[in-house]
């Protein structure tokens, strides 16, 4: 059934309201409620369904500006459930406001299940899975008329803004839960846009990424430019060295990866992560992750791409079948196994590697680990209620132990009772905590670590060197490390939270402190700091205690960040010094891939 989008009432202070417009009769539907204020985009109101679309008028006919959005609907329609509709703005044709840096020519602003509009957070998640961006959020909080009146939109580039309740609402309540502010004299042309020459709006650097999310054929060159990589123009001369099929061009390799991911049924960020891993397959994983985190991809996608890059070669090698299931479960902490096998299969060199990948995929399918991007989400979701009363540390520790038990076959993925029983000894939270910082010099890890609340003991190897006479003196590293580990053991024995401040660039370096933590049954959190090389060089040049340039170069070459699941949980810290993503936590949050304990590879 087709449904036209309701007319949005103007806020009382909207200067663009005319005599023909609908005005809000009051603000009682917004008062006291959390609201989201988003940019009002200047396009054509359009509604997408599983089997078609229309503009505001249900009988809207063909117009050349609607051709692109029809193609989009053809790609994403299968992801819209029957009875649902996606309402948004078709921005292909320029109207009164010229856009030069759009993420896409279609933005979604509401999703409807029949007569019910989804809440804002669920709307954004659903749209992202489809590959559709949402308008920019200008303000969010409990409705405050004075705060909204103080908003000063740049009317040279904004039509206005829309206010809606963060919670969902029924269609009958639309006029009470949604309102808009429009600039004065918005339409500034004499000719209606439908009868004027069509001038496409401009797309920005993130547009190639959103195109891949929505199922479009990947443009390898555009993606490379978007993420700062260099795409070879012809056949790869070093194909054997980099793991490509012999003689395949960059575009052919990326297209093959996308085709395999499509066959696995992945969309949105899951599809994009695999495609970006193919584009960046020649880039060291730490450098690739830091580059993506600083750009339009963001931290959540960046760390997933980095883990895909590091893990896919393991599927191309022989592995003991007796341990394979546990290894695959551990891998699921860091990567979507469907995407990981697609990447490994497309980049396999020769029949032997392809056979190993196919055998691994058979095992994963038999174990039920290819059923979706996160095969352990059902178990995690089921555990949230029985563990709801615990603090975050205890809940995350219980979740880590449940994953470990599942990986080793001690509990089944469908038995909540077994999982709850397997975690009883960790629920009181009496265990010590270790936060292990990981990152090159100048990444900001010490600043982050010293800013953490509730820290009982801080152990910095640089501090220990300074106490011996010279912070930069590396000659006594073995003795400094030994002293640090002794202090760590004593601190964890006392209980509380301990921060271990060292570069911890490799598994071997992380392993010494990790062994002490395991002996003391500590909850281990890896705090991984991802900062681009150019920014690290800049910081090193102005910091009080710079390291020699050749030392920083060596650190960057050796930096192999821990995989999600290598510790009980992982925090990902950006250049600004804040946690931008997490992995392996039980509670809701910015978790892009969940599940898995122990080592995150086979």
C-alpha cells in the first residue's frame, strides 16, 4: 500500500512559513521529550518501498531527476521489509540551494513500519545497513525552545532544520512530534526546478563509500582516492607478492571481492569493510586502520578493515581441524566471517589456497558461524537481561568467559542457562583490572591513560627509565621491563585498576604483561590508539621528549595492533584522545563486531 508523506508543520518562529503552509498548533508533543534537530535538505520528498517508489504525490510520473533514485531503489529494495517504507529527500537535481559535497543523492529521514515511525537511533542504523545516509544532526537533547531559537543556520547553504522526537511515534501523531524551521524566501528562482535544466548536485569524498554500502558496483579508483590510497591503473606487476590473482587489475580484484560479499548476503558497512580491505590490501593493517579512522570511514569501520587485512591470510593456510571451530569463533570477534572468507577466496593465489579457504568456509557454515555478520549476537542479547544488574566491568568479563566457553564447546550458542552458569564466578566484580595501552610514540596513549578515572596504579616504562636517570636511555630496557612487570604483578595482587603504559606494538610485547594479568585473573582491556603517520611525525617534532625519527619509523613498521578479542574487550582511541569504538562489550554501544575471546586468529 502506498502512503503519501504528511505535510510538516512550521514552528512558530519559522520565518519561511506562508499562508498556504501548515503551522504547528502548539509544542505540547515536543515539550519535555528528547528531540533530534536535523538539517532540512532542499530536494524532492521521495518514499521508497520494497517494490517501488514515488515522490510526494502518489501518482508522480517520470522525470529525469528521478532516474538515479530509481536505480537506488532497485539495489536496496530487497532490504526493505514488506509493509515498511523509507522516506527521504531526492537530491539529484539542484533546486534553490546548490550542494557540492553530498554523501549521496538520496538521504533518508524517517523509516515507517506501517503506521509507526521508528525511533531516530533505529532509523539511522536501518538506513546505514541499506546504504542510505541520514541528514546531519544539528542539536539533540530535551526539547528547549530557547536553545532552538538560538540556532543560527547558515541560510546560504541550509534550507532550515527539522525537529522530531527521538522516540518513535504513530502517523496520527506526526503533527505533534515533527516540526520545521525554513529560511525566509526559500525559493529564489522564477522557474520551477522541474521545468528548468537539470543540474546535478555535487558529491563529496564520502560518496563512493555510501555507494558501496548501497550495493553499487565499486569504483576502485574513486574508493582509493576517498581513503588516500593509490590504485594501480593496470594489471598488478607484483600480483604474486601482494596476493592477487595473477594478472588481475585492481578493479577486477575489487569487483571479485564485492561479488563474493554479495553472494554472502552482506550489505551496508559489512559490504564496505570487505571492499575497502580489497582496495587497501597492499597497505599494512595498522597504517590502513589509522588512515581510515582519520577520514570519512570513521573508527568503527577502520578497525574492522584493519582486522580483515590481518586475518584473511590465515584462512589461506592449513590449520588443524581439531582446533578449527574454536579458531573461527575467536575470529568472529574481529571480523564478519562471511566477508572474511569472501576476501580470502578472492585473493587466494592458486588452487591450494582456494581449497583451504573453501574448507574453512564449510567448517564455518557447519558451525552456524556464517548466518550473519555477528553469529554470537543472539547469545550476547540473551545474556544482557540476566546480567543487567552488573556493572560494566563485571558484565564484560562474564561475556568474555561465555564466549570462551562457547569457542571451546563447553556451552551451546542457544543455551542462556549454560552461559549464565559458566559466568557465575565473575559476577561479583572482585577481580583486578588491567588497561594495556597500545600505540606508537606520540599517539597520545599516555595522555589518554592518565586521564582515565578510577586508576589505582599507573605503570609507565618511560617513567621507570627516567627514575634510573634518563627517559630516553634504552640500554637498560630488559631491567626496566622486569621492574615494571614486578610492579604490575604486585598491583594486580592488591586489586583495583592498573594502567600499563608502554608502546606494546606487537603480540610479543603485549604478551609479557598479558601473562601477568592472566595469572592474577584480571580483566584485560586493550586501549588501541590509531593515529595517522603524518600526525605522529608532527607531534613528535613538538613534544617535550621526542624520539629519534628513525625510532618512530621503526615503531610504525612494527606496529601490529591487537585484534578484537585478543583481550576481554578493546577500546579504540582516535587522534583526539577519546574512545571512538569498542569491541567485545556486552552492553549496547559502538560495537561493530562482537563475540570472541582469546586469540583472534586460528
